[in-house]
């Protein structure tokens, strides 16, 4: 499938051509042409130089391919995109258009620069038996290469989904559910680890021995205990002893004279 961009005055068109497109009279063309399907970009069938072309008006829109060149894929972006993919597949089913006719590769998914909403290219395709799973795998691979690697939970969940996506049939709603359940599980596990770490830290603090110094004996003793003060009787006894000693000394002195 070949694509090109054409600028016409103040309009911008995405031009698509390829053998994969069903250009014959088809009810899907009529459904898409006569119904304003929310989230689907309208298109025109044109024949130029014997070539059948589809023109999508992508004015004031930016492709996911170009948008993610300057914006890392955050969990908010992934959630919005996966929900938009799921929503558009449900919307087209109301008009009997299978999801396999929606082009889910980055160059065909556009973001409206004014509303911020995603819009999709949808056209009647041939042989779409395995297209949806292949398109979802391709989209996920593209997102993985542009993830915000600072979000560890997001990276872990997206790679886990990438491991299971290639096996079996998976739908857009299953992909969206895997993403939401994976993030919830990651957040719950992280909260439990943080809670256990906090409990362990608190437990370690409680088990630490009390190493605060014992108060010194000086602080325990009263002033009388720390400084000896003799009693009145002890003072009198000491005075009599000194007086007696003085009398003895005097008598000895007199005898020597």
C-alpha cells in the first residue's frame, strides 16, 4: 500500500493506493460515504491516470508516526490511544464495518491538533483475515520503541503484553484490558513492597537497644550528699578536741621552762 501527502491550497490530503483496497462497488464504501462516523476520517474515491486513489482530508491533523517523534509515549498517551482503538472498532460495528477495515498502523492514525482526539483511516480492504492481529502487533511494536522509559511500570506492562500478543486472536478490547489490568497489578505490587519496606524500617527502629547514657551519680545525689556538712555535735566535739590539745601543749611548754 503506497501513501503520499498532497497540499491543495489550505487543505492537506493523505493519498492511498494499493491492490489491498477494494475499489469495486461495495456496501462499505456506501456506509462510509453516507454516514458521519465519529472518529473516522472521511475520504473521496478518485481515478487519476487510470489509478484508483483514496483521498483522506488530514488538514489540521498530525499522524501518530510524526507526533511520537517529538512526544515520548506516556501511560496517559497509551491509555488514550488503546481506548480510542477499542472505541472506533465498536463504532464501526454499528455500521456493519468490521474492525479489519480500520488501518491501525501509525501512519494512518491521526490526532486532531484542536481536540486532541484520535481519528482513523478506514476503507474497504481485501483479504483481511489476519490483518487485525498483525496491525495490533505492529502498533504495539511502534509504541515500545517510543516509550517513556522513566515509567518502569509502563515499560514492564507493555513488554508483558508484547510477549503474549502474537499468540492467538486478540481484539482491541482485550488489548485495552490487558493494559489496564497490568498497570493495576504493577501499582498494587509496588504499593505492597513500599508498605513492607516501611513496616520493616519501623520494626528495626523499635528493636534498637536504648543507648542513651545513664544519668551520672552527681545528678542523682542531693547537694548534702555531694558536699559533706558536719552536724552541730560533731563541730562541738572537734572544738573540745582542739581545746584539749591546746591545754596539753601548754602544760608541756610550762614544764620545759
